[in-house]
């Protein structure tokens, strides 16, 4: 049906472009001008010989009047409508719009495409801003040097009776530090210049979902209590209506998982066992008779454990994250292949436990527990879906009982000099 | 004989004087703070590496510790946690310095039991005042 609504507009468009009067065209094809008028305003369906005649008279392919050419255009218009949160009624008029105002439609499509490309760039840049160890280091250097200059200068300025050798000493320090200050300020400015024009605030659907989950503290009492698809859909419509459609799609899968997990292992039961034997996923799984993967997800939902969680699919793409301070999971770049998460994917069935810390100043250490979860077999001779899962529990402060594996976030911003897994050079100057 | 007496007296003086351990890897900042606090009557012991800081502090039993956050070897947070988990050091005044104005650092430090938190660059007055206030009840 939608095609019928647009063909008339296209005929009118073509006719006007060629400067042919409605009455003239009507006469040539042997219909009344008022009937053609109805067709052109999409009030009458048109097809068969009449369509071929009109196409021939206007010297265009019949298809150009009815279909195809603008399919891609309509898809992008659809995207634009979604981005602008248009109502379903408005969205349905995309075809009519494209038919009636093809030039404007093209312009809208071009800017929609450009917006999408820019959005991606912006997301990449703001990601870099937030997780950029180089920027953090540069700021640290600047403030540290400023601190030295300030203290030294104040001593020199305040104390007129300062002995000669102290004066000389502090003057020399001041000289060194002021050079260093100038240098670090320059390198910071140079760096910021490279990333000029990167406003923040753009969100991917994944990011939207994580924000939503964080607002709820990754905890849904409703799903813990009863759960099930109906309950999940109720949460989605009542509570997550503000999210984009893509985000709701992702969120639905997450919430379904939560409600499934809640049935397999209620949080109070887990809490009890954690109190008894501590955060030891394998021992907990054995004690509670549930798979380790479920224990990892449920531990991430326990507020007192304060753990982070990263889940990836078989391709290594991160499909879920519960962020934790001190462990950066890049939003757009690929992750560091040294994470136990990926080690677990390669050794399905094994549960890995490693103490890890991401390279850089102010390193925070985590006990990482990772395993692979195989889904239901979809049929014979078809690989089951697999998901890697990594729980990140902050290591006890000052605990040195385990060796720490140094891992990164993503190659581009990783300071590690000799890494066998490096995919691309780091942008960090060492 | 004489030697042993001198050493004993030195030990006595050490115990009497105000003693601060400063853990800071920026030598020029360390030098400025050392000068400031020495002038204020403090004996300043400087460490540039976080690795063995907790051990040294535990042995030295100072009246005050000034701790930088970003240190080679170990972070200030780790050292702080190590010190605070020992009962006898629970009351030790610890002043923490950071060059990142991030509230995250401050919250983390407070949670870990820091006595006071100061961001670089600070003024010398701030430093001396903070040190005096932190130790007003414990040293003269």
C-alpha cells in the first residue's frame, strides 16, 4: 500500500520538473485532468497500462515512479525519524515526503548520514577523553610541577633572611621546574589541540543501557521476586520508556537474564554463602549447585561485593559491562586481548582466576574470575552460543599474596612497550 | 663508652623531637616541604619510593605522615590501607597529597581513613597550617 501513496507524488514531481501542464499530460494519455489530479495527489491507485503510458510520456522508467530507487533513501529517512523521536504517524509519511519533496529528502538523508558519522567520531573522542591515561598523566605532570614551583617560590619570596646556599639551591630548583612547567604546558596544549571540537554527551545504546542499569544499582527487586517475560516487559514499558528503541532491545535481553538468574540463585541465598565462605566463585558454585557463570553474574549484582562485570560474545565483542573504577573497558576500540575474559573464551569449561591491573599510574588491582558459558544448542552440528564472562573484584588493599598480571585497556592508549599481543602502535609518547 | 652515650642521647632527642615521614617522589617538592617543616621544628625523613614506605613508617613510629598518591612502587592508597589496618597506627595523622583534583581520589582517601587531603599545588601556609592542626594534640 505505501507505494501507492507515493507514485502520484512522483508523477507530479516529474511532470512539474519538465514543465508539462497537468491538462496536457492528461490529454496525451487519454484521461481527464481531474482524474490525473486525483492520481497526482495519491487519491487514486495507479498501475498497469496507465502507469506505463505516463512513464513513456514523461520519458522515465516506470520503476522510477513506483519503487526501488528510493529504498535506501527511505531507510535513512526512517533512521532520521527515529533519531528525532517522531510519532509512528509521522514516520509513516516518510514515503509521501520523499515523493513530494525529493530534493529536501535527499538533503535530509545527507545530513542524517553525516550526523551518524560525526556521532561515531564524537563518541570515539569522548571515550578517549574519559579513559585517556596520556591526558591524565599530562595533567598530573603539570600540577606536580606547578606545586614544586609554588612552594619553592614562596620560600624565596617570604624569607628575606634565607641563607645564601639555600637561596642558590631553591633558585636552581625553580629554574629547572619552570622549564619543566613550560614544557608540560606546551605538550598538554598540543595534545588538546589534536582533539579540538569534541563535545561530549553522545550516547550509544550500550552506554544508555549501562547508565540505566547503574541508576538502578544493577538491582531489580521486581525481577528478583517473581520475574518472567511479562514482568520484564512491564519494567521496559513503565520504567525504561525514555530509552531509545535500540537500548530497550539490549536492555530486554539483560533483564531476561537477570530474572532467569534470580530463579536459579536468589540473592539472599548467595549472600548467606558469601558470608560463610567469602567471594570464591568456584566454591560458591559447588556449594549452591549452580554454574559458575551464574555465580559470577549474581556476585556482580551484590552491592556489598562492589565488583565489576564484563561479558563478551564469541567474537570478543563486549556485550555487557558493569564498570568499575580503575578498570577501563573501551567503548569503541577493541579490548586488550590479555584480559582473562578472552583467555576463558579460549579454554571453555575452565574458570580462570588472575590478579590483574591496568597499566598506568595509580594502578588499581582486581581479582579477575573468568569463565565461558555455553548456551543451549540451537540444533545438531551447530555451534552453541558462547559468552565469556569476567568478574572484577577489587583486590584487598596492600595484599601482595598474588602476582599481578599487567594488562591494558586498548592498544592505542597502552604504555606497555614489549607486548606480544600488540595490534597497533600506541599514541602515547614514552 | 662515650660513643654509646652520644648515641643514646641522639636516640632520646629523636624520640623527643617532632618527626614526620614524607613519602614524595618529586624531589623538588620534597625539598621545599622538608625546608618548610624543618624550619617549623620538624625532623623530616623523606622517602621517594612507595615500595617499602609502610615498613619504614611502621618501624619509625613518626608523629605524622605526609603521603603522595602517585608513587613509584606502590600507590599512596595502598600504603594508607596498610598503615590503617594496624591497630597501633589507627590514630596516626596522615596527610595525603594529590595532583589530580578528582573528587574520586578524595572520597577514596577518606574512605581509607586519611586524616586530611590536600591538592597540589598548595600554598606553603596551607601545608604548615595543616601539619600544625593535624598534630596539635600530639606534639608541642
